[in-house]
């Protein structure tokens, strides 16, 4: 993840020699916001996986037995338990 200036550099040497067009304070704000977004997404994902673990295990076991699962079969697992 990075904040780009919109100028593509062909040679690494040129990119390293260029100064940033934003301050360290802005860089810190960008880093903090990116971390906040990623942390929130991680927590949401973890909550979904924890909440639906039994359904996901059922899907995994079905796939181990059958190798494929239709969209209808997948939805049936998630709808039947709600």
C-alpha cells in the first residue's frame, strides 16, 4: 500500500532521488487511516467467519465429498440455519 504521486518512474534510482510531494505528517495520517481501514476489515472478517463457522464447516465437508457445490446448494446451507 502506498500513496503515489501519479508519476511513474522507470528507473529505481530516479524514484529514490525524488523528494516526496507530501509531508511526514501527511504520510503518518495516510498510514493511520490505512491501518484503521485494514483493522476494521480484519475484525469484520473475523466476526463473520466466527459467526458462520458451523455453516462454513458444512460447506467444506460437502466440498470434500462432492468436489463442487452449486450456488443454490451453497445458499441452502446459509438459509436453512438462519
